[in-house]
């Protein structure tokens, strides 16, 4: 999975933060193709830190946005949200594939 990190409105996207993002999103990276693209935008608004992500997979884009008092917490929430969405998408695709296979076997009989 390729990761692109952007900082806006006072938030900085440095190497330390990128390594933290890679570590937190390791579970998601194992479940998606190496060709998947993840764009994370970090910004500061008044008292909160906002992390927004767009994960581009084959045929679908999953989006998540989280807000927290500190950037670490926002990234943790974002990672959990993306992991949930990827799992749901994988299960949905697997169900379609199995239904299609079952229908093909019935027609063959």
C-alpha cells in the first residue's frame, strides 16, 4: 500500500508521523493490494486535530475522517475506521464471489 501524507493549516507531515501512520495502518495494509493508494490529510482546527483519509482500491474509494484533541488519537481512530471499512468491503466481495460460484454450479447440474 502506498501512503501519501499531507499537512494543512499548521499541521506538519514529517517522517516521524509517516512512520507512525505506517505502523498504525499495518493491519489495513495486509488486507489490501500493494497497489492501493492511501492519502491522509492532517490539519488543525481551533482546538481539534483532524485526520482525513481516502483509500483507493480497485473499483472503490473508502473515505474516513476523524477529529480528536491530539493528532495521535485522531490517527488511531482513523486507522480503526479504515480497518472496519476494508473488512466490510472484503466480506462483501467474498459473498458476491461465493454466490456467483454457487449459481454457476447450479446451472452446470
